């Protein structure tokens, strides 16, 4: 039985809520152990809360600038890239959101991404390689996919996930540097020495598995969001086959994106390292296989 757009939206929202709840609990557990081992008491919990808030606020307001800067993207000249601007105008109107800022990423690797904290503060970027291989209809489908990310607030979600992931890794590094001294202070006391040792062991285990956990959660959310953006983008254009054709071209392209990194890979419409171009998806892949996405689009009921 074919899936409708609303079926995909409902299923993905439920899965996303579960992922964020599990990640938040994990983050809280790490913070609790760090504070207990260092014996900071109530002051530690207050410091931890303030640190999380400041970290998220700073990243929230600067995530788009970071993404544009790290990919070496530049503003798309309206005269030179007239068709691109026209397509972004059309799709934005169809989606009912303000036109995002338009950027060009100078790279022969065909790809595109969207960034920004909300529809009023958003940007889309396409590579020069993408413009070379896509016709107007396929480019419209790609832009609709990125506009869907903006309209669905996927970029905000991924910013939160990235913030949580980065914070867990920061806490891991902080914990590994400080637990030795905290452990020595606790072990020097006859009472509580054993409890301190247990906490250190638990904290060390959590610190080691944190990057693995973050990678799995981030990849799972990213994959679900790509499926949803495909469906939403197809709904905007009313032509799923257009995006299916564009993804087919991306599947056949194997050029890696030079300025892509693990921190921004989830933003792109296709994995910039080419790891999702086959029908096998690894646990840490931020994108579902392109073959699976194409199959879903061809069976989607709009």
C-alpha cells in the first residue's frame, strides 16, 4: 500500500520525539555523573544548566553563518544565476515561506543544502556542479526539498541535535581531564572512596560510548528527516518524479565535496562523501540510500 505524505510526517515526528527524549536523558546522566564525581553539589547543577543554555543560544543564532562559512559558499549573483533565483522564488511562494538567501558553493560535486534557524532566517546553497547536471525541472525539485527542510523546521531540529552532540563530546573531554584529580580526592577519604571509584568507572564508560551514541542518534534523525523532506518537496512541486530523476543523477555522481565534514554532512541533500550512493546504509550514515529514496518517491501518493 502506498504511503501518503501525512503518513510519513506522522511517523517521522513520533520517531524524532523519541530520539530527542533519549538523547536528553543520556546528556542528563553524563552531567549528573560529572557533578557527583567532582562533588560540586547544587552549584554544579546550576553551572551545568547555565552552560547548556549559553551553548545552545550561541549555536542557535550562528549555525547558518557557520555552515555557509565552512562550505566556502558565496552569495549567488542574481544576474549570473538568474534561473536559480527564479526557481527559489517560485518554490518559496508555493511553500508559503519568505524567499531564503541564495548561495553558490564552488565545487564540481553536485549537492545542495539549507540552513537557518527558521523560515525568516534561512539560506539555501547549491554547488556549481549541481547546476551543471540538472535541468530546470530537476533543479526545482532539489530546491523544493531544501525549502521543505526550512518549512518543516528540520534545520532547527538538526541544530539542536548538533548542539547536544557537541556538548556531550565537550563534557566527555572535560570529564576525562578532571576525573583523575577528582577520583584521587575521593579515594583519599576512607568513607565514600568506593562510591567515588564506582562513579568514575561509570563515568568513564559513558565518556567512551558518548561519540558512538551521538553518531547513532544524529544519523537516525537525519535519515528520517531526509525521507520527510523528499515527500514534502514532492508535495510542493506536485511532481515526485522530478526529485526522483534528480536523485538518480546524484546517485550516479561520485565526486566528494571538498569542504564537507562530519559536522555538516547531515545538511546536504546527498551524503557529500558518497557513502549513500549504494543500496547499503551503515549505522552512522546521515542519509538513507538514494535507491531507497527514489523508490519511495516513485510510489508516493500526492
